[in-house]
């Protein structure tokens, strides 16, 4: 099965980013393809590389990079939502990309499922 | 996207009041873009989501751009399926006359049935 | 259609709202703070029992565990993330936020 994920909340403030990651990890382990994680609303804050969480906490940005580089998941931040919040190519995590809402539409069309995580 | 089978039923569910948070506004932005892709789109207003359609909103005092009138533009994008949950409207003391656009007021059971027909449901 | 609910019912009406739109047979899955609805003997136990007459109800176990919820309303199933994926395999998803 091909799965798209829409993530509408930033990291740490809310559990959404953690649940999205745990779900993606479990889906991949079951042999599904996680096609893309599309970041919207404050979800685009997941795309900054400038975060520096304490050593004993999980590094959410690193999780997205791992999913992108190891499992071919497209990690995409909406350009309109990103511009509002100061997310751009200069701060983008490895494996992440800025794109438009048209891409989310394509993700909705080409996948068997689109799940939303957020607040 | 020439095949009919590539047309997806996508429902946007507006659940939040406008201005207090950005979800309704950015939800509308998403709907406007998706409308250009000739999918089978519907927009449903449930709970505080109905407040986005309230007439007489004047946001000049709070310094945030108003967008209630943008919902009127959806018609021009061929998004004609605007549904409002009857109970949500009534419990807020509102009627269709209080809304900026023509909508179809529906029972939750009918909206629920429509939901199950969707390929994608996105809450805002 | 699988309905996920991630809000505590004590703080948000999301669960009660979702119930009004549920179709018979649609599974409900509580995740994140939504799992507080499933604790046995709370104000929402009777509503969950009513829902379970027509709909299977699940709670995400890692979220129950994280919140110290050891007893859930009888009949509520528990799934891990793999079980969550399993439900998504069988159903389209309606993520109530």
C-alpha cells in the first residue's frame, strides 16, 4: 500500500510529529511505501535544521532526514506556510524540500491513503 | 488525469473558528489550490468551523486579514459542494441567513455517509 | 472508514462530535490525549459502550501506557502502531483533530 502523511503541527509542542513518525516507521516495517510527509500549518517547523534538542531527548528533525535518506520518503514543506514562518532552503533539513500545495494534491491522488496528524 | 479513475473524492472538514487560529485560513488556501486540480472536492463545516462563514466579520481592529468573502470565490473554482452540519449551526444560534455563502444544511448522518464515500478527508 | 481521535474528551468535544457522524461498522481509534476517553469508569464510559454497539473501538497502547492508563472500558481493544497500520490497511482514514 502507498501512504501519504499530512503533518499539521510543529515538533515537540504537540505529539503529532512523534505519532506521525511512529506510524511511518511501523508502516515501512510492514512493507508499505510511505511516499511523502507533507508539512503544513506549523508543521513546516519540522523542516528546520536549527533545532538543537538536549542529548537525552529525541531529535525529531533527524528522524525526518532518516526517513528521507534511508526509506526514500519525500519530506516536503509547503512553500506558502514556510514563508510565513521563516522556513526556507537555508535552514532546510537534509532530505527535506520546499514545495507547493499542488504537490499535496498529487500526493492525495497517487496514494492509497492520506493520514493527517496535528492538533 | 484523463481517466475518471484518477479523480479522487476529497473532503475538507472545516472545524475551527477563524482568526483565533490559522487553521481555517490555511485550510481555505489549501482548498483553493486543490480546486485547480479538477478533483471531486467538497467542503463541510462542522462545530466552530461554521463561524468562518459568519456575515459581518470585520477584522480591521485585530490586524488580521479577513477571508470570509473568499469562500464566495469557491463557486468560481467549481467547488459547489458546501455543506453545513445542522446541529452545529443551530446550537450556535445561527441560521443560513447568517452565512456569507449559499450552503446546503445537512443532518450529521447524511454528512457521515458522504464521509465514508471519500478517498481523502482532511480536517482544518 | 477509520476515525482517529487525538483529543482528551474532557477538554474537547471532538469525540462527541465524531460520534454524531459515525456510520455503523466504522472503527474508532483513540490516539495521543484521545486515549483518556477509554479509561474505565470515567464520564465517557457509557458513551463508549453505546458506540460499541455498532462500532469497534480501539486505543493506541503506547499512548495508554505513556499515560498510566491500565484499565480501559470493557470491550475497547488495544493496538500498537503495527495494529494502527493494520486498521489503515482495511479502511480509509478520517483523522479528527
